[in-house]
C-alpha cells in the first residue's frame, strides 16, 4: 500500500514538474501553455522516456481536470457577450458547427476515413470546435480583444463552448448506431429536462444555498461545498446515461446564476489549472510520435484541410451577416483551429469506442499543430486581407454583398426617433433604424421597416449600418452616455457624416458639438418654446415680437450654451 502510494506521488510530481517546465518553455516561445503540457506528456509517457510507472492512475486524476475545466467554462460563459452580437454569435456559430460537422462527416465517409456514420459524426463534431483559450490569449497579446473581429470571434467561441455541453450529451447516443435517431432523441430529451431543472435550481435554490455558505465566512467551506456540488451534479448526469463532462458543464452554468459565482469559481480555478495540466499531459502520453512521423503526410494534409476548410466555412457566414470583407476574413482565419475541448471530446469518444486508435492519434496531432499555427496566422492575416480587398476579382465578387448607400441612419425608435423616421419616409428617403428594445423591434418588424437589432453605440452594430456610405445620422437615444459613444464611433467611421443629435440638458450641448455633431436639439426645450409661443399669442403679444424673442432665446440656448438667459433677453420678457 505504501509503495503504491509512493509510486503515485512520484508520478504525480513527475507530471506536474515536467508540465511546469513545458508550460514555461511554451510561454517563452509565445505558444499556449497547454502545448507545453502536451509535449511534456509525450516526453515522460510510454512512447517517450517512459518515466511514469502507471499512466492509468494519472489519467484517473486527469479526469478531475476535465471536470473542473468544464465547471469553470460553464461558470464563465458570458451571455451578455453573446447578446452584444447575437445574430452572428448564435445563428452564425450554429451554422458553422452544422456545416463543419456535416462536411467533415461526408468527406470521411466518402474517403473511407471513418468506419461508420457514428464515427463520422463524432469527427465532425470534434473538428467544429475552436480554441477559446488560444484565441483569447492571442487577441489579448495583440491588443485586439476590443476590435470588431475580436468581439465576433469571442462571441462565436462562447456559443461553441455552450454547444460542447450538447455534444457531450449526444456522445453516448452515438454508441448505438443501430438506432441512432432514437438514441439521439432520447439523449436530447434527457439533456433538455436536466438543463431545465438545473436552470431552475440555479435561479431559485443555488443563490440561497451559496448565500448560506458564504455567511459562514469560511473559504474552506465554500471550496468544499462548490466541489461537492459540481462533482455531485456530474455523477447524477452519469446515472442518467449522459456524460460526467456534461454534468460538470451544467454545474458551472448553475453556479453562474448566483451572486457568489465569482467567489466560488475563484476557489476552483487553482484546482482547475493544476488538474487541467494533468489532463493535457495525459493526452500527450497517449501520442505515439512514431505514428505521427509515419503519417506525416496525412497529418500535414489534415492540418491544411482543416484550417483552410473551417476558414472558408466561417468567412462567408460572417460576410452574410453584413460585416466587411476584412472583418469576415480575420474572423474566419482567427478561429479556424481545432480547440482544446476537442481533446475532451476525443478522450470521451475513445473511451466509448467511437473512434479507433489511428484516427484518434491523427486527431490529437492535427489539433496540436493547428494550435501552434494560430498565433502565426493572426500575425499575417491582416496583410493578406488588405491585399485581397484590393484584388479586382475579389472586388467584383464582393459587389453581391454591397451595403445600402445614401441612406439615413436613425438611432433610437422612441417618441423622437419614430417621428423622424415617419417624416423621412414620407419624403422618400431610405432609412435604417438602430434599436435594442424588443417592443420597438416588434413594431418595426410589423411595419416592415429596415432595422438592426443591438446597441446603437456598439461597433458591431455600426459596421452593419455602413456609416461610411450613409447620408446622415440622427441620434435620438434616451441615454446620454450611449449618445456620446455613438457620436464618437460614428465620427471615426465617417469624418464627413452629417450628424444631428438629441441632447438632454445644457451641459451636453457644447460637448456634443465639440465631438462632431453638426446640429444638437433639446426636445424638452423646443417643447417649452412652442408652449410659450402659444401662450404669448393667447395673451395678445405681437407675433413679430414673439418671433424675435423666441429666436433670441433659441440662439442663447444653442450657441451661447448657458443655463440662464442673457440680460438683454430677460429685458425683452
């Protein structure tokens, strides 16, 4: 017993020590740390220097890494990030996953690379996922997380991560090829019911439970309770015939609904990082370098096919959602790798017998190489996009995606914006409305008016509005900060654009003019002038005197930008 424990500790220390060294070397080479973990696993594993005495025990510990990895993923999934670019994030990602999986399944079956339809579907699902960790790290290092292609890429990756939970639920069903459709339907029903229960628990039970635990002010108790909860949910899903990984992911989603989510997840992150390094190292232990060398041509071909194929799937999808050629190109060639969670799927599929040894090893090797190439592709993609954008053939092809021109963009469809839109339409001017209110969107859809759903100040929304081709922009937003942000972004997009803006108080008048508004209007002030004009008429004041007075007050308000009327105006009243 003591000897066995000593052997396990030695193996544990060996893996962690070499993983730390491998991660450090990878970091210094500007590569993701997980690649260092994988390579360290290759070196210490049975196909390397064979330093480990029991790979099976290390893989058992590595399963904890997968569970913690997926718990953290579920807890960190950013629904606001998805909503910010909802159309391309949700619809675009689902289209990308479906097309990638379908094309992959078709090719592997046609060429005989898959032994059956189940293996083909599994391979397609694994290849459809991209790497959130590597892309986020690369974007951060390049300072591009706030760029348009960076925001779209991250939003699509979040949806892919959410789709992983569904894929994990489907895997056991793929092991029943004789009645695949029924098995998938049953698995979907189980996963759906379990997700509904989990969401309900996350909304009504989990916050109260986490508050009770947090009230003890014991960090140890919070950590133990979180681990017990997550692993308990994972075991429940296993008993339901779903995967442990699926349960861990849903447990993370459940915790994310609590106010204490960040505090609870912060306790798990060190455990996640420690055990996740074991998982990636255990993947490396399974890689036989000789098999990859013997199939070097196949691996290189697969890498080229996967990265080019995924880019060609993603690029037209983003383009179809109204974004520019360069944004679509950078997004397509930014998330065209195979992700780290493909390792999770590959490991689970291997244990279920969905994939044979040779394709499994080729998948691991191909995934690792695509992750290495990602930072390199990010560095060269902008120059390639710039050159292609000016290519005559590309220019002719892009004409089919041409945006509207000489249109008037109206931001906000409230009381002010709706009147502006009505007047513009009566005069025959093409309009495009930016709105984020569901009630307003329903009316716009009912009236068949062109609109873009989203925050008007968002760069994602503004690119689709094509301000560079617009004739004018009318800002009728109720929120002053959104007005300022929109004005700044609009002026950057088109320095010559004619912009009029609604203001809310005197302090904003001068600020918006300095920011580039050609005209600023305060609706409440204008309403007061109209009421005053009507009142003075009723009191018998001469019309010419009223007109002069109102004009001078208006000049004082909009040009002098003062909170009080000048003395010469006061004397007239």
